[in-house]
């Protein structure tokens, strides 16, 4: 991994400076730098075949920063009157009970993409690296997996959508290990 060591020595100061201009705390920039270095390290010998190490490091740094900033967004609780007026919230919360069963019925690739990106919060760029795909292929795989999940949820849980696109009703499905009577 001499190529990573060389690239890091050449570009780390520039990356750190770029990050410090975008983050309020120097410690945050250093933490993010460590994340970027670990991502490069996980590339193993593939990193040595990158044609432009500086561009690769900056792209990964930008994506890592964007992912971190998304996670740091401040969430504000909705007032109770808005939650109660929504109506759909309860149906959607209850619909999540169908998710484990339907997820288990998807292909391994679909389940992996949805689990990593949507349930565990992995960035699509990190998922691409994990799955050995380029970013475009990973995004396509995730989009197709989400569509198959939606189709399966709609069919298996008999989801009814109203004219505005909101969940109106559904039929819950018990988990695979739960006793049930009749087909499920």
C-alpha cells in the first residue's frame, strides 16, 4: 500500500484545509480525514490502480462530508395536533410490521441493498464499494430493489393507496416465525 501512503502524504494537508473551511470544528475535520483514510485503506490494492489519486480522495471526502452533514440535520418533532391530523402516520407505522416478512421474501441482493442503505444508513457510495460496484450500478440496484420491495409490500400486505398517494389501508402479515391460520 505504498501508493496510498504516497498519495496521503501528497494530498492530506490539502484535504484537511478544504474540510476545515467547511466545518466549524477542527476536530470534526480530523475525524472525517480518518474516515476517508479508512475508506482508502479498505480499497486495498485497488487504490493503486486509481488513475488520479487526488481526484479520488477529494470525491470520497466530499461524499463523506455530505453523508455526515445529512446525519447531523436537526430533527424537529411535529406538534401532536399535526401528527393526529396526518392519519397516515399510524397506518405507515403499522405497515412497518409487514416489512421484515416481505424483506425476507426478496432476493439476497435486493435485501442487502435495502438493509445497508435504507435501514442501516450506509451511503450509496459506501454500498457501491462494499458490493464491488461503481456508484451508478449501486444506485440502480438500490432503486430496483426499492421498487420490488414496494411492489411486494403492495401485493403481500394488500396496501391501498388513496388518490393523494398516501397509505389508506393494508392487511398485516405475521412474521414468518409467528403462528398464523391460513395463507399469509
